[in-house]
């Protein structure tokens, strides 16, 4: 049997991710470019993933696109909803997964996944930036810290500070007010993480939280949000170094199924 290479492309609002799979089992190459739909990000991510794998577009048996900008990609053989792709990708990484919490740049979604890795139900927050990566970006800018440093700084918190607003604009005002009062930045950041956890936890309870619970998306790299969510939902949450590639991985898996 000939080797089958399939490519999954996840074009998000803030990043473009690609994964190439060999025979639907082995990840041979991956790429991530920190700009998404409407930019050069998708074409750069595709060029990078092919170069990393020493492969060409002609070597791909099937290319499947997902994510916010999936319909703008001419290279793809097919487009598919990111909801199904995230469910499939998470099941590949964690075969016992039943709940996927995905926090991306501009939306947050919670998926109920069946035993076979297919999507059963979902709930999504895509009308408001609260509880998303964008929310954390705004808060980091106000606090004058790098978004990648939020987890480490929040872990140093000594005093519990509440950021009660669920709206990004009002939460920004709350943070500015706390800074004006001389509140420690670490305590504010911890409050921000718990605010995100409260927002996303509410979504999770609407769809139902069933173990195993897995967190994907760029915000999964922030262990402050991860731990706050574990406390909010009173359950262990697993994640993977491939959390940001989850949608692209699911797309590559679906691409392999289309080949067969």
C-alpha cells in the first residue's frame, strides 16, 4: 500500500496552523504562523509545513481546511466546520475525551464528544470577546505585560481580587481602576484568569461536563486559566503540547478518511 499524506489547515482569526499526517496515524510535519484569516498567514503556514516535511503539494492525497477563514483557501479539496475537526483531533490525542474546551483568539467553545470521536453537541461564545484569547490580549496590554507572561505572574498572586465584569470593555475599566488603587498586578492577573474560567465554565455547564475533559486552543498554553478552570468545574483538565494544532490535526484526520 502506498503511503498516504494528508494535510489539515486551520485558519483561525489570529493564527494559521497546518498539520501533515502519514497514513492517518503519524504527524510528520506541523507549522504555526501567528496571523490568521485575511493575511499572508495561511499561505506561509502551508509553505512552512511542506518545507518542514520535505514534501510538495502534489504529495498530498487530500487537503482539508477548517477554521474561521476556511472558505477562502483555494488549495483545499474540501472545507469542514472547526467544531467537528476539534472533536476529531482531541479524540486522536486523548481517546477517552468526552468534553473539549477550546479557547481561541475570538471565540470559546465547549464540545461534547462521543465515544467514536464525533461531535455530539456544542455551545459557543462567538458574540463577545470575554473569555477568549482576545480578552487576555487586551488585559495584558492594559497591564503592560507580555501575554505569554500572564500565567507566571498570576501564579505569584497573594490576594484574591475579583474582576467581575463579563464585558471586555468594562473589565478593562475595572483593571485600570485596580491599578490606580495600587493593587498588585499579579493579583489582578489571577482575577482575570478566574474571570475567564467563570465565563467558560458557564458555557461548559450548559453542554454538560463529562470526563475526560481536554482543553485545546492557544489559551491552553496559559496554565493560570487551565488551573482556574479546573477549580471552577471541580475536575481535572488535560492538555497537550499540540493544543494549538488540534483543529488542523482533526482536519488532517478527516482528510485521510476522505482518501479511504
